[in-house]
């Protein structure tokens, strides 16, 4: 009789464990789908805004005004969770492509894919999506930054080494070091030997 009870308990435990695993797996899939949908919507909205002409009617101008308000609010809040960014961005296609480029270059010292302008736009959109508009805050904090500077800064938020960034932007590693120093000294006006990544996260 005891053996039957033990067997029943074991079966119940196994079933409970299986159900828990299935539930967790489904939750992860659902969460991943939500992230992918969000990224696709951001990319679509970016392309849609880029292709549309500038608004000329008073109604369109009034509709566009809340965007500027949102940027000011983002500047005031500075709620940028970069640890979350480095984890969640791994779920995006643009990050996977970035990693594929680095992996292939490490093996073959050559390019099978290139990080195109479209990839840059998608990458910056992802950064903004996971940091509540960090690039807008960055440009307001340092108006001297160019779009190329902002893109260069965003790459540093991923914790990449200078040699890896050099591969992505297809430049020599020495140029990356020079540009890091130039940004800190000339654009951010910071006389420090600290890393650009740390400065960006504490700006």
C-alpha cells in the first residue's frame, strides 16, 4: 500500500514539475513575441516618419508638438536602465546581426555582412525604446554631437571593446581610441581618463 502511495506521489510531483516547465516556457515565448512586435513597430514607425514629408498644415503641426514635450520629459526623468538594455537588446534581430558580423570577422578577418544605414536606424530605435529616449536626452545635453557621434556613443552602451566597435564601423582600432578621447575632450568637455561608456551612463 505504501509503495502505491509513493508511486502516486512521484507521479503527481512529475506532473507538477512538467506543468511548471511548460508554463515557464510559454511565458518566455509570449514575452519574446511581445518584444519582437514592439521592435518591429518601432522600426515601422521610424521608416514611416522618415518617408513622410514634413507637416505643413496647422493641424499637423499641433499633432507633432507632443513629441517635443515627450523629449523634455525624458530629459528631466533620466530613467535610463542600461543594465536592462544590455540584456533585452540581445533579443533583437539588429543585435544578432551585429554579433554575426563580429563572429565572422573573428574567424575569417573579413566581412560576410555589413552594418548598413538601415541597421543603424533600427539600432538607435532599439536603444531609445529600451532607455526611454536616451539619444534625445544625449543630444539635448550635448548639442555639439552629430548623428554619427550619437551612433558611436550608442555602440559603447553595449559594453563592446574598442576592437569590436572598430569591426562594426569598419575602421582601425586606433581611430576608435582617438575618437573616444576627442568626444570626451571636445564634445563633453570632460578631462578624464574614464571610459566613454562610463561617462555616458553617468552623464
